[in-house]
């Protein structure tokens, strides 16, 4: 297996892919109504405290390929959470 460089600016703008900055709203579950922003990054760049989540993380895996308005179910130790994709951004900060 070899690594490939992925340019976020070349990713489809209408779906969550590697390099995306995503705003999620919790629709149901313990934290219903809360929003959070995260960025899908490589394993070596992951830093949950700063919202940088590895593409292999459970939350990233359930939202990859989703578009704005789509929902995804995430199992957690406290039950299922339904997450909605609010926005997708690929611009640099």
C-alpha cells in the first residue's frame, strides 16, 4: 500500500471527503441541538482537541460521502446519535 497526496481543493464540494471541514448538528441523542465543527485529516494529523479527526475515526467513517442535509447514525457508549451535515468547506483557514 502506498500513500497518495489528496488536494482538498480538488475534492467534490458537495460531499464530505478527506480534507473537508464539516459542521455537524446532533439531531437526536444526548446532545441534541448541539453543533460541532471538525476537519477530516490523516491519522498523523489527528488532534481531537482541535477538531482534527482522522479519516479512520468512527465519526469520520459515518459522514464520509454525505452531503449537506444528509444524516448519519453514530453509535456511542451512551446510545445512538443522529448527526446532520450542516456545511462542508474545503478552504484553508
